[in-house]
């Protein structure tokens, strides 16, 4: 980014922050003579529609994930260039092959003892398709009998560096078969766009793939039945960053119980993958003042991803 472009990006971020604080208009006067250069910011009559969505805080140029220097060969070439569109994906991605490869079992404990290094994601022979096929028309927990319409799989770009994980499908997701397609999902799309990425560049999943009745929190036996498939997907995708949306996602991925208000904004580790806990978009719909916290968290993620 050129200096000017990055200056504009900074200014836009500051403006978003001021808007979150309730400032509705800026009266900026730069004195004609260089002696008096004041920037006056005040509450003023609204001069334009208030900017409330993350989309309005778009950085001026789309950011691209930089290529990783030393890493395992990617499946299917560049993670960014050949991004499949969500629109062209089948709802379940369920491959029907009879000869699905079985996962290679390399335990993390073995890996770390042998190499005496911090544990990283195990190598796997899984594929996203084989995992989805194995899940099938799942009846492993009682959510299958409590009114779910369909299993809602992780979707998006499986070559991505950036993954988002939520709690469980809601009514819209249950109906359409894709994660985060309702109101909270539209806000998540705004957040991704404001980070300078497109929704099609990332992948999005949930701890649980079936809608809990009345959108209640999934119970521990339900998350225990479903979470292993997400963990296996993470081992296939090997993102650089996982953003966990809300307490259920954070607690289930990281196996901790620290309140989300304390966890958010600080990178955690999941077998070498950076994990950024932040508030769930549904919570932001209830309390829009928390958007600025999420924006701070997402800037950290974006900066980490675009850093050389
Ligand atoms: N909330 C979630 O946690 N996941 C979804 O897919 C939708 C809403």
C-alpha cells in the first residue's frame, strides 16, 4: 500500500471509531496558512446517513492474503487464485465415493514428543468431501431428532488462510443448508468485507452442524459428537487464522472456559494456528456498541494475515 493509501485507510478506521462513539459529522478545517492546522470534530447535524455497517469502513484497496513462503504444498494451487464461488457449491459437498481415504493417524502427542516442539496440526489424509460423506445424514446426537432440516456443513474456500467458526445453525441456515446466511450472517459478511476480503475467500463453519431447537446453546454431549469433524476439517484446511465467534465456539475449540469478554482481542493458539476470539455477530445485532471491539479484533487478524 502506498503511504497515501495507508493514510486514507487509517483515517477511515478513525472515522469508524468516532462513529461508534456517536460522532455523526466531522467539520474539518485546515487553515490556509500553515500556522493553524486544527481539526475540529464535533456533534453536528447529520449531513449524511449514519454509517453503521462494517461495509462502510472498507479499506480503500482490497487486501490479498500474502503467499506463504515456506509451507506444505497446497491442494489445488494458490489459495487465493482459484477460489470457488459459494454460489457454485453443492449444498452438502457430500462426495459419494465408496473408496474414501481413511485418515492417517499421527497423534499430536507423538508428534510433539518426537520433535520436541510445540504441537502443530497433524498430517491427515482426510479431505473435506470425505469428512462430509462420513458425517452423512448424521444421527450421532439428538439434534437430528429435534427438528433439524439438514446438516449444515462448513462452506467456502477450503484453500483459505482465514476461517470463521460459529456456534450452530439457526433457522435460516437450517433452511438453506449453509452457515451464517441469516441476519447475523449478513453482518459477518460485512465484517469480512470491511477487513478487505470477500466472503468467497474465507471458509465458515460451526461447532455444531444441526440447529438446536429454539436456537438454544448446543449441549456438551451434542458438541462432543460434532466438534471432531470440525477439528478434522481444520487439519485439512490448515488456515493461518481461525476467528471464533462467541463463547461457545471459543470454548469448544480451545477447550477453556474463560469468559469471551476476557478472551476477545487476544490471539490464542490451536496447534500452531492463531485463534482470535471475538463477539458473535448475533450479539452485535443486540448490542451494536460492541462492534468497535470486534473491529479492533478483526484489524489484528487482518494485519497478521497481510504482514509479510
Ligand atoms: N449463528 C451461528 O453460530 N452459526 C450460524 O451458522 C448462524 C448463526
